[in-house]
């Protein structure tokens, strides 16, 4: 017997529970198919945001809006709120830094970093809400109809909510980059007359989310309406998407009631009128604009329109400017609608003055929404330490106007908006509700040079024509002066960065489109639901998630 065999057996260990075999971690029950890991989701979102920017002018490939938004939505599937925020932030930064690169022309990267980052953060929060939808709905409605029916509606509402909030806050918001604004030349554009721009964004986001749901539905989900699961399973999915798009496109365009015509002259002076342009000479710009206007003499015009800021000196305190207005009005035989900087009661306004020959100022409109950090510095004492050299360039703060935007030119009510007023849903539709039969948009794009900004703004004007059922005459200092009919079709487009004076006839219209009647209310309702419902669903689904 060896020493090893003589050793007594070791006593059993007591007090320690026996080891249990490790259980395999179950997959998250509420994670939809095709959910991506974080890194691929970030990359997909960033790529999709970059692609989404190219749906807007330029190059204005409108179909890329569905690709870009669809890619961002795909990256959000299966994520929690904060993970969704991070993923959407990647797409937002790529989108906004590509879309609004024109803000860097005169002022460098600082405005782009500030504005682009702010807008990306707002998009990111919206992405978090969408992630909650994707995570909660399968728990509450686990059937195919929950995934294909309920989820796209809630995703579209959350997307629209983000757009509405970004267009109103902070400091009045920046209603640029909405998915509806990418569709000015697409076959979906006529829907703006029925639903308004926020409503159109909802419809387009729904179609995108519906298409994504159809393409990612698990095998067998379409079996009742198509072949058995397999390689041919793609056909019923594509058919469902085509039917949904076809039903939207089958909605007939809304035709406004015509009420005669109006002959309008536009003056595009092609001057160095940029606020930050060192070659800006206000007196020279005014003289150049006035001299060009004389080409309208004898054309039978009923209204001559100058662009925004044609007179950068206050006409009220400078009789020579008023004399210039009167001379142009007398020689052309038409009232003059001139953009001017005015000062009243110690406050500056970005104004539009209607001057009648030998009678003086017949009406005045003050820009309702001066551009924050462009035309005024909100909370100047707080923000100046962050960028003192940049903000001191904005030497005067414009006051928001309170006057009606509708002026009576002869017997015709004309709705007037100045530059970025064009993105304000309530202002534009309100002008038509107040009786405007034609819209005039005065703008100064000189600060953005040969960038895409003027084309993006023109796309908005085109959609406004469709939405309101009114002709729109957009007049710029440099580009893109354009006459649009109530269907958004181009009557005349002036060559960019060229002095141009043009007289044309535009149709007048009366009555209101459905978008004017309830479009703003519809957009607000969708936004409220899109902000509240994802949170309620997440709270309701939390016990189910824990149980699973």
C-alpha cells in the first residue's frame, strides 16, 4: 500500500452551494429583426444622414429622402432611448453639416458648428423617441399588424414632432431640413395642398417607415397574401409598398379658384448686399437698384418689387431715399414694394414698404421672425463671451414685427414675407387666410454667395405655392428670382448672379386649400401625439419587458 493510498479521503465541503450550469442569455424578446450592434448602427446612421442631405437642392435627388430617412430608422431598431439618441446624433451631424455648409461662407466654421450641432441634438432626441416606439410596440402589439400597421404611424408622428419642435425652439427655431422640403419637384409635392408641410412630412415619414417594416418583416409575415416563405417572398413586400405609394399619388391635386391676373415686375440688381460683405455700399446698391427699375417703364406693371434690404439706411430719416422711391414709382407707373431697414421709436426693423407715387408709404410690413444670431443676438450678454469677435459683427438687433403681412395693392390683397419668413407655416398660411390672392417673397441671399442656400429657399417657396394655392413671386438681390404659379410650376426664372428686370403676369386665386384651413393645427396635433405617445408606450411596456 502506497502513502497515497493510505491518505484518508478529504472531508466534504459544506456551506457552499453547488455550482449551477450557466444558462445561455436569452435574446431580448422585444428586439425586432435586423437590429444592428452599436458600431454598425452608428456607421449606417451617419451614412444615411449624409445621403439624406442630397435629397435637397442641390443636387435635389428627392428619392434619396426615403433612402436617407429609411437608413436612420433602420439603425434605430432594437435600441433603447439613450442608445437611439447616440445613433441618431451620428446621422444628424452628418445631415446638418452637409445640408447647411453655406453658413460658413463669410463667417467661417463657428456658425456651422453651433447651428449644425444644435439641430443634430434635436434630431437625436427625436431618434430616442423613435427607438422607444420600435422597442415598445412589439411588446404591446406582437402581431404583424402591430409591426406593419401601428409602428410606422407612431414613428412618423415622432419624426414630425422633432421637425415641429426644431422649427419653433429655441429662439423661434430653424424650420429647415424637413423631409417635406426635399420634395418640391417630386410627385408627392401636390400633397402639400391637402396636408400642409408638417402633414406632408408625416405622410413621407410614414411611407418610409412602412416600407422598412415591410422589407424587414420576419419570414411568413406576408404568407397570407403571397407565396410561401422563400426567395420569392420579396414580391408581396414590394407590392405592399407600391400600393401604399400609389394610393398617396392617386390623391388628386387641389385646384384653387382663379380670380384674374396681376402684372408684376421683379428687380434683381445683383449687388454686393451681403450683411457681412466688405464691399457692401448701401448708397451704391440703392442707386443700382433704382436705375435698373427704370427698365419697367411702359410695361404696364401693377407692382414693382425690390428685394429685401434694398435700402439699408432708414428711409424715415433720409428724405433722399423717399425721393428715390417716389421717382421709381412715378417713372414705372406702378406702386413700389421696397425692402428697407427702418428705425422707429428707437427700434430697428427689417421692413417692406409699399410706396405709391406722389402719395407716400401706403403700407408697411415688418419681418415677424428676425433670424437669431443673424439679425439679432438673443440673450446677448450671455452668448457674447462665447464668441465675442463673431457676435460683435451683428451691430444692431432687429425687433420682431407685429403688423399684418397682407397689403392692398390697388384692389388686390398681396401677402408679403421677408427672407426666412418663408419657413413659417403659420405666417404664410395666415396671409392666405387673411385674404391674400398672391404672395411676394423678398429675400437677400448675397451673404451665401454661389452656394445651395438660394436653391433650398426657392424649393420652400415652390412648396408654399402648392400648399396655399397662390402664385409666389420670389425676388432676390442675387439669386434665385422666380415667378411660380399656384401649382408650383415655374413661370419665369431669372439667371442667378446677373442683373435682371422682368415683368410677367401671374394668376390670382381666392379660397383656401385644406392645408391653409387646418394644416397648422394638423401638424401641431401630430407633433403632440408624436412626443407623448412614445413615452406612454415605453412606460406601459416596461412591466412586460421586465417579465420577459
